[in-house]
C-alpha cells in the first residue's frame, strides 16, 4: 500500500527537496503540496493524505492552527484524519509542545537526514507515533530546559509501577520490542501497558505521553 504524503511549507525549494526524496521510494507518494496552512486545510478537505509534513511558520495560517484543524476533522469522504509531522528547528522550541497539543503525532528536525525523514513518515503511518527516537529525545531534552517547573498530572497517580516503568522507557525512545526485551515480557504485554498508559494520561498517542513524562518531571534530561 502506498503512503500518501502532503507537503506544507512556504519555501518551494524545501518542498522540492522533500518531494524528490519521498517520490524516490516505491511505497511513498507526494499527493499534494501547499505553501501555507490555509491552502493545506482547504485542499486536504478534498485530497486524501495519510501523513502531512507541516512547517510551523507560514503566512495566512501557521502550521499549529493548520495541524489542529486537520487532526480534529475527518478526511475526504469520512476517511481518518491525516497524521501530522511538524517540521522544526532547535530555535523554534516553544512551538514543539504547542504542536503536539494541537494534534501532531510528532516532529522532525528540518535538517534531519533523508533516512530519518523517510523513517518518520513510515513510522507515523504505522500508528506508532515514535519519530526518530534519538532526535526526539535530543529535542525533548533541549526543550525541557525551557519549561517552567514540573507540573503535576493526575493521571500519573493512576499508573501502576509497571506502567510508570513502561512510560519511562517510552520516553527514552524505546520501541515496544525493545521495552519487551528490557522487561523480559511479551511484546503483546507491552502493548497492553502502553494502551493503559495512554488511557490514564488522556494522551492521544505515545508522543503526547512522552511529552507528559517530561513536563511532569517523571523523566529528566540525561537522567
């Protein structure tokens, strides 16, 4: 099955570079390009996409507003809403948490190598919402230094010791397979724990749960 990708960035050269990389893959296809959030929302109401690569700073409508609108409404013909990967740079830290809260499934550094870009698209499409764990962790640890003092999340109180352990490993960028190996349990058991963690935290996906782990101080940079 071909993964349909939409590119939303106000720089045509950036879109052209991404398109070249994505269209070189037999299982990926760019189905739409847009130069701002308003155009993206309008056109994606007609053209179905599985994954959207979304820039943050654009004219008319920024990537945060566009992300919120796209993820909160079904796609054309009642299709599932697309998953959004927000493109960011280290100097746009303040946008990252807002993007996740707006509905993004994760983020990718704009200067990431092509293999990270392709891996992010495929991973998000699979529903795992774990994007380039090393880059994700680096960015979160860089971001957390700018966060206010850790805030409490009532959902943490509801987690069992094992569920907390799983959440910490998720925040360390571990996949379900790796967590299963770490804890010496079946991968199906890990999936069950992950599902319960998301439910108790009210998190849409793993990335949002990981952000909560950092915001609450459950996980600290370089700890």
